[in-house]
């Protein structure tokens, strides 16, 4: 089952269907996109909804990639710390025996 949801982006209304459990995420996504497009429209000389939308999509994709890279680095650091912890525990266990 899907629900019909009205979202507003740059003063234009869109009707979108989604699963009920996805409503909150879709509303948040629309809000984020609208804010990014408003920011681009106010802060640049880009004219036209399509161009603003493309720039917003590029900016959001870049933010996502940067976030994924940071997450990968955090995962690598966590793995390194776990490895070091295991080695230290092993050395300490050998010293106490």
C-alpha cells in the first residue's frame, strides 16, 4: 500500500507516492533538497529550476561521498584499535603467566 504525499520544492508542489513507513524520510529528504536549492538560488547567479536542481544534486552527492569516506576511515580506525587491543591483551596475558 502506498500513500500520496504533497511536497513543496522552490515554491512548486509535487505529488509523490511512497510507502507509509517511508513518509518521514521522504519529507525530510524534500526539506533538505528544498533548503539546498534555496541556498543555491540565493547564493549564485544560476537561473532555472533544472540547473538549480542539478547543482543541488551534485552538492548532495558530494556530501554523501564525503560522509561515506569519513565512515570508512572511522571503520578502519576502529579495526586498527581492536587489533592493537587484542595484541596488547595477548602481551599482557603472556606477562602475567
